[in-house]
C-alpha cells in the first residue's frame, strides 16, 4: 500500500513507549511515516528522537490515581492539548494508542476528527484511558484472552517486543553469576534498597557475581558511588539503552512484572525473580507475576516482603540446581513472536477501511 502517516499516542514510562517503538519501526520498514505524541518530561523525549522518529510535544498530566490539584490542572490542560493534537492527527491514516495519560488528547482528537484508533492493552484489566474509550476504538490489541470482553473488536496479538529479544540464545551458566536488576525505566525504591543489601551477602559468601543494576535517574549516581567501593564486578546505571544486550548477558533477571517486562522475559527465555509494583492499577503486576510463577518461569516476591536477605536466599536456591535452565525454558512458553508485525498489519487494515 502507498505510504501513509500514523500517529503513536502514549508515553511516560518504558512500558508505554517501547512497544510503540517496535510497531513504529515495523511501519517505517513498510514505507510509512510515523509521528509520536508525548511530553517533555516523559521517557519518550529521550527514546523517540534516538530512534529517528519525530516527537510532537504536548502539556498534559494524569487523571487516575492523582490528587485533586493534579486532576484540576489536567482538566484545564485537556481541551488545549486535544486542540493541539488535531493538527497532528488530521493528516494521519490512523492513531495507535499505547495507553497512559499522554494518550488521552491525541486519541480524543482522533475520535473527534473521525480517524480510526487502534489501542494496545497489555494487561488483563484495561487501564483507565482504554476503559473510557473501549467502545469507540476500531481495534484493540490484547495480551490476555479474557481482556477481549472489554472491547467490541479485539485481536490477541501479545505485546510488541523488539525482535532482538527473540534472537537471544539460551545461556549456559558460567563460573560468574550475571545478575540483571531493573525496577523499570524510573527505578524502584525497595528494589534498589534490597539490591544494595545483596552486595555484602555476595562478598561474605565469596560468590563470583557480576551485577548490572538499572536504578533510575534519581538514585543511580548515589548508588553507583557506593557500589564502586565494594569491589564487585558490574555497574549501576540510570537507564539501560540496549536492554536486549543486557538480557543476553544475564543468567537471572530481578525486576518488576509489568506486561512489557514479562513479555521481554518470555521472548528472551530468561528466568526471573519478579517483584510486582504494589500500587499498579487493579494489581495487574501481581497477576502477571503469578502467571509466570505458576508456569515455572519465575519466582515472585511481594514488595512488602522484599529485602536483601530474602533475595539472596532465593538466588542461592535457584543457582544451586538446574532451576535457572528450567525456568528459562518455561518462560519461552509465553513468547508471542510477530506482535509488532501483526500490529502494523492491523493499522494498515483500519487505515484502508
């Protein structure tokens, strides 16, 4: 089909942006133009330009799980942000929403302008924005079969994941344990604290380890300074740009259990210890982690129970047998290759309808 323009709506965290980038790369490879809409403060302001895509910026805040002052400010911003988005949306063949509060204005602009909207809903229970617009969207891309009941037109595609994750081979354990710790693009306080408590455990027990820890922009510098004094191998960084490479090196991943993270673990076939974010809407991270644990792909530790001692005991348990290899194989059961390609096909379909 002739090249068309598509608008990608959503941002804030890596979970909203990274799947959108996977779909955008697929659309670009097919000769289409892709424009993102996001904010200055969101992670999209860094990731989107780095991939060579245009980012149109708007000013908007959240409405869900925020205070009255923030809600009032957002309600004032919403009409202006929607009006600004109409000039991006009018030339577009379709709008793809990755969710989050940033998606609100461009999606509203698309619906008001008569442009088709395709939404991605990676969790079992739809997020706030997708619940509001569910009956108005052309198609919904879902990750769990039960989510189909929320949308008139749903496709079970899985979460778009970079193809590099699927190409990661199985990794036999060496003498050094390669540990990847990540609390998401913004870090996680309790996970950072527990990670620091691990250092002394590894040193006291003389276990050879290499740690790569994504601690988030706010805390990485201070944690990195303390880590350097331990003499352990590895590094603490604010953000990992090449996450597929980090997964490829990892023997074990310790992370939150958002839909994108779980999908990447499945694609890469990596064993994990999952610590669900306790304040996630509808507790969807716990549901994700429980599903992975039931399959034998992961072990779950609740955020309230997390500390370095418990984490170290679990690492020892998993590394003393062939558990990591078995967990890696189990994780691949959840992999859904081709989700980005399928999403691009659906966008092309609605653009021509």
